[in-house]
């Protein structure tokens, strides 16, 4: 993962694969929007990915939801959550490791 000059994050290929897997689950974004908090995770068919998501902290799930489903930039996440870009990068790196280890 790298950052562009404007602060946007560029995900490496492994993280892009995780994001693609999430977005390819049929109806998951709609379920995220209309469902109760965090119930979208149960819709993930890949058992390893689902288990990995369930192992993440609330803050990490919130970051995933903001970046993946709400299409927010890291700068938006920073403002919404009161985190620094560095803290967001650290969380994303940890998310990446947890999800890849689970898959």
C-alpha cells in the first residue's frame, strides 16, 4: 500500500483482491446499507474471509466499511474517525494481515 500526494491510498494487489472479493458478494453493498450493523459480514460466502472479518476490531470494520462501501477517501476517514493518515495506514496493514492469514 502506498499513498499518493493527495493522501489517497493505493492498495497493493493482495488488498485489492480482498476488496474485490467483498464487492463481488452478490448484494453485499445493499445488505450493508439496509442491514443492521455488521450483519453484512454473515453474507460473505468465503468462510476464511468471513472468519477474518469477524476477527477484526470495530475500528477496523468501520474503516473497511468507509473505504469499500461508502467509497470514502482516507482523508474523509481521518476526519470522521479522528485518526491520522498514519494510523489509518497501520490499521489497513493489520486488516490486510488478518484477512490474508484467514483466507
